[in-house]
C-alpha cells in the first residue's frame, strides 16, 4: 500500500482516527502507532496534525463508510459539564454503535 496521510481534526483521539482510516479502534490505533512511532496511546493529537497511513484497513467496510460519507469520528467533548452529562444533552445524530 502506498503511504497516505490523514489530517487530525479538532477533538479527535488516536482511536477516532484509527476507526476512520483502519475501520477499527484498538487494532487500528496500534497500526497508527506502528506507522507513526512518535505517537502512543496517551499522545494528545492536535487539529491539523498529519499522520501517516501505511497499512490497509482491517475493516474495509467501516473505513469505506467514512470515506464515502465524509463523516469523521470525534470522541472528545469540547468541555465536560461540572454536573456531568445527561443523555438529554448528547446528540446521537449520525452515531455509529
């Protein structure tokens, strides 16, 4: 596979990017770390950061879904309310479970 790059979006974690490009969170995160030795599971990614993608997707169906729809997984909240999160405050539109 040719080397590609993916641009990290605001509030994306390594797991978000892994699902987006490899179709799997945990296994994809380890692939991203192999492709980008400067990151690890606790690395805070920043918007605009470029990551190399050098391996084929583990789950091609999921990875292709994100390519086709233009959607991007983003798991981190902008801020955590001091009184916690209520289910009525979370927008589950376009959520994949």
